[in-house]
């Protein structure tokens, strides 16, 4: 994987559900590759991923790879194409804002690098953490970010308290950040041309609770005549 400020390949706008399925296909294909499979059919990918085969074919066509009649997709080239397409093979650098509980967890996460994201600096305002290093990344005061004139880094991870989210987002954008991975529960307002990706564990938790509770809920009573 290349490091530095390589620009990821310009990609066309792909529907979000397809983009969300692709890393699952990738993980699946890597397992198949590990098991020694050379080819895998769209029917098999569909069955094991709980997706319609036509959907699989359409999703994978975005990578530019098509399956062969009868044998399906060649596993290794498809893995490479998916990784390329998803931008996982070129390393992007990111700054992290807010090295608290969640920020620390992200700084310790080795998985991000495998997906093409390297946190190169973290910024906070809390004196006890400034000057320390977490997961090999040093924590500086946000003033240091403001002092930097040139930022090759275009991605900022936002893990500050909700009350500071908008103000920190403004500061990030004013100083060159183009994409914000927002973990705060605040729907931050940004000017046009700035990418925001909101991520919440709790939103998924709410869905899980709802699904679980609806399983356990008594069946609705039949209408009496
Ligand atoms: N998306 C999720 O799934 C998820 C999960 C947990 C927490 N969160 C959210 O993530 C955020 C952080 O949560 P936490 O538990 O790590 O909180 P925390 O209080 O442990 O950490 C927040 C950090 O931000 C720093 N900070 C405050 N103001 C700042 C500023 N202006 N500039 C830079 N740093 C600043 C604080 O000093 C602290 O170190 C919160 O908004 C929380 O709601 C989201």
C-alpha cells in the first residue's frame, strides 16, 4: 500500500447501498481465497451474503470486473478490483479531533490502516492528554492544527463532545479539511463541496433493540367480528 497524500482514484457516484455491500463481498472473497477457491459464482456470493444474484452482478460491475459464464468470478482479481475500487489500496491520511474515550479507541484500531486510512495526528484541548501519544500517534493542542499552513491531509475524524461538534467542524473546514467522518450525534452543517459521513454505533443498537423486541412482542390479536 502506498503511503502519503496520493489521491484516490476518481470514482463515479455509486449508490450507497451498493457501496455498503461491497466490503462484505470483499471479506467473503478473502475467506474464499483463503480456503483455496479460484472461482466463485455470483449465485454463491448471493446465497452466502443474503443478496439477490442480480444485485451481486450489478454491484460487482461497478468494479469493471465481470464474471465468466459457468465458472463465475476469478477470486483474486476480483479482490484486487474491489480493493482498488473502494479506495482501500491507497493510504489516505487523517487527523483526529478529540482524543477522548472514542478517539482513543480509534487511535488504537489497527483495522483502519487495512482499509486505507492512517491517522497521522490527533488534536485535543485537554492539557493532560496534550503531548502524549496514543497508538503511536501524538496528541497536539488544536492550536497546532491552526498554526499549520499546509495540510496535505483532507480527512478529519470528529470525536469531540456534541456541544463542540459544529464549532470544531467549522475550524476543520476553514483549515483545509474536505471530508469529515463524524462520530458525534450532531448533524453538522457544512458548506457545499464538503463530504460528511455520519457514523453511529447507537443507531445500529436502536435497530437491533427494535428487531429483538419485535421478535418477543406478542402477535397482534385477530380482529374480533
Ligand atoms: N458514533 C458512535 O458510535 C459514538 C460512540 C461513542 C461516542 N460517540 C460520540 O463521540 C464523541 C466523543 O465521545 P467520547 O466518549 O470519546 O467523549 P470524551 O469526553 O471521552 O472525549 C471527547 C474529547 O474531545 C476533546 N475536546 C473537547 N473540545 C474539543 C475541541 N474544541 N477540540 C478538540 N478536542 C476537544 C475533549 O478534551 C476530550 O478529550 C461524542 O460526541 C459522543 O457522543 C459516538
